[in-house]
């Protein structure tokens, strides 16, 4: 590891890690990746070494990056737009993603995992589509990439992975499509990470 370089403890398919990778790419921050496999050995995030670094076994970094590296900004200056960005981010990161997260799916049992995840995502996307119809421009809130967009793209990928029909969500789909062509979203994509399994690489 290079001295002074930030270290991101990451899992290639983690929504939380992906959001942070996008933020780091947008802000032009070079970093080292230390893979933490959320499945292997019962989940490496539960190891004593990782728990010593992160007792919650989760990551909360984007707000810190925004405070310490404000350019380009991920929260709009306009208070109303800023509130919309936070509302969308909270809906996804707090209201959808945790309900279809690996730790929850393990609890509900293998036989209903797919249905559970689909229901959690569909319920959240019904609300999100309605919100985006009033906030979206090119991206989730207006025409600048914000924290809301960092949350949207990984969640749409999760929806696709869990075979959710995205036809009822044209605004979500079109914003996602526009974001996926941006370089920061491409370099941070799970198919291009150091710990991406060979068969999932692109």
C-alpha cells in the first residue's frame, strides 16, 4: 500500500462499495482496494481484523468525501434540490437495499429469497419512480450527477440480478441508462474490480 493513499475495503458486488467507488472516481481520488469477500468463510466482514477496523461491519463514506473533497459536489447548493437528493438516497440506501441485502436474505430462507428481494425492490421502485418523475432532469435530480445517482445505479443492477421487471419504471430506467455511459460509473462497475470473479468480468 502506498503511504497516504486511501484504502477502500470493498466487495465487487456490494452496493455500498459500488456507491463509494463511483464517488471516488467522480472526485478523482486514487485509492487502494482491499477485497472483503461477503460470502467466503461465512463473510470476511465478520472477521476480528475487519471488525476492529469497522465495528458496524458496514461503510459510511460518501458524506465524509463530500465534506472533505467538495469538488465536484455530489450535493446541490440549492436547498430544495439537496433535500431531494438526500430523500432519494435515503429511500434507496435505507429503504430498499437493506431489505434485499445478503444478511437479510440469509434470515428469510433460501426458498423465498427471490420473491422477498423482488417485493422489496418493487415496493421501493414504485415510490422512487413517482419521485423521479418530479425531480429528474438528465439525472435523478436535475442535470448534475449527485449522491442520488450513486445510489440509483447499484440498486438497478440489484433489481436486474433479482429479475425485477423494470418496464413499469421508465424514469428509473432512462436515468440509469444515461449514468451507465459516464466514465466514473464504468470504471467502478462490479465487472471491473480487482476481486471480480473471472466469469463475471467484462
